[in-house]
C-alpha cells in the first residue's frame, strides 16, 4: 500500500487546529518533524502521525472526571 502524506492544512484538519499552529506543534514536539519535498514543501507521513498519537496516548496522564461523569457515578 502506498504511503499517505499530509500537507500543513491536512495536519491542521486532523488535529482541529489552525494551520499556523502546526509549526508550533512541531516546535513543542507534539508531532514529528515533516519531510521536505523538493526541499520546500513540508509533508507528514500519516503512519508516523498515527504512531506519534498512540505514543502520546500511552504517556498521557489519567484524565480527571468531568462534572457529568461525577454526577452519573453511583
């Protein structure tokens, strides 16, 4: 199966952020650095993003219960 790559707008849509936030996410190491196509256009490998998301989910601290979850607890 061929690899799928996302441009900046695709990554922004995936994480529901503004496209200008994507470079900040790279800088903060929330997503991996992109490969540069033709030395100019950033492309993110979708498989690398998936792996990064799985790792981030494993390392995330446990979520606190929301008010709704507290209210419905027995």
